[in-house]
C-alpha cells in the first residue's frame, strides 16, 4: 500500500515542479484518487489565471468534482505536495475526502516565502482589529434569506 501512496505523491510533486517551471504559480501540486484512478489533478495556477484562489488543491478539487459529477469527494484520497494553507484546508473539509497525504510542511513553505501564519493569527483577532477590517451590514435582510432557505422543501444539504 505504501508504494501506491508514493506513486500518487510523486505525481503531485511532479505537478508542483511542472506548474512552477511553466510559470503558472508556486511549487504546489495535487492529485485526487478514487478506487485506484486519478479523478482530479492540479498545480498552483495563481499567476496563470490571475486567480488568488487557484491553489493546487482547489484546482484539483474542482477538477475531481467535475469529473465525478459531485460536490463531494467521498471515498477519495487527496495527495498534495505541501501541507494545505488555511483556504485549501477549508476547501478540503467542505469536499470531504477520505484521507489527505502531504509532503512538505507549512514550515517548509514558509521557509521559501509562502508563509500563512499571519492568516492563522488574523482569525484569532476581533473583526475590527484585523489587517483587513470586517464590518457587518444588512443583517436583517440577509437573515430573511436564511429563513427562506430553512423553509425550502427541495433543498440539498451539504
């Protein structure tokens, strides 16, 4: 079994290198596998797409969900060349794969200029003390839409 995991991790690492060399973005790659078949893959494409959310894991999750015809990754394993950042970690939890395997750590990423520690620190601060201030507006109007959602008979929970 270990050999299989190494095979998919090598694919993720190879994607990290090829995306970096092609100038798509930073050195990050991700492969998603279900039942021994690659169902999604991606490399960091932030520079190529001008999309700050185009991290390898997000690109791979989008690819896998499209290929599987589902917004969930049940029964899937996710292999990523680096421990996921906070955004990707959130996306992974929303997608619900069975397991996640990673190579480099977040400390390894920080050592080469990809430091997400400030995000973790920002999350702990009160909204008005964050570097990007957050202010709540129109709560009652938005809450009405939530109430409408609660009353929907044909909603799909996820």
